C-alpha cells in the first residue's frame, strides 16, 4: 500500500511484528533447550534431578507432538527422584519412550509422561490414549528401547490393551549403568 502512495495499515504491521517477535522468542527458547540437551552428552556420571530433565525433554518433544496434532502432557511430582548416572542417557531413553508413543498416536490423542520415586530409583511412564496397532516400525522402536533400558540397568514393561491403552513403564535403579560400550549406543 505504501508503494502506491497509501498509508500503511499500522495495526496490521503491529500484528505482523508481534507474530515475528513471538516466533523469534520461541526459536530462542528452543535453541537454548537444544543447546542444554546437546551438552548433556559431554558429561559423565553425575547426580540427575530427574524432574528437570524430563521437563526439558518433554519441552523438546512438544513440537513433534504438535506436528501430529497430539497433546503431550507431563505429570511430574513436586519433589524429584535423584539418580546417579548420565543425564544424556536418561533423556535419550525418555525421548525414545515418548517417540514410540507418538509414533502410534493419532490426531487428538494424548500422550502423558509421568514420574514417580520407588525404592530410591525412578519409574517413568509414558501412556498414549491410543491402542497400539502392530507394526514393524513400533516393534523396532520397542526392541531398541528395551536394549537401551537394559543397558542402563533398568526394566521396561510394555502394556498394550486392544481397546484403548498403550503404556511404557521404565523402572530405573538409583544408579544408572553407563551404556557407553553397549550395542545400544553404537546403533544410533
């Protein structure tokens, strides 16, 4: 409009500027989270505040959920189980759980990530409101996840009910075994 001599629509320009600003801020937060996650691979065994690590991985997975039009919810306790191990290994394993649930979800489904303490360790549960249909892709994801959880000295339970439930429950000990030389790390 301005190139034809008409005054620019200030309200429209303001709206565009606000949308651009919001996208830039969202991008800045995402890059900050990705950077923090990328640097977890540099660390070795340390104390892991599980709630914070799960919040971060859930925030990173929100975009994948949004692309599928799936709601990703977190149900985390006020106090967090504290584990000893590699923060990257914990987050990688959690991502693989969320990814498996998202892979079977349909538009409108809800995937829930929850955490609770048990015997000094942690139980991480990822539940999808959609029942899993059998697929080679899901079997491959679960096979890899099972090897990864075992490499961390944990236990994976998969619950699938034909009607309306798909649930992954990972029980982790207080000290995670580092899977540095395991086959699960090499396959990535």
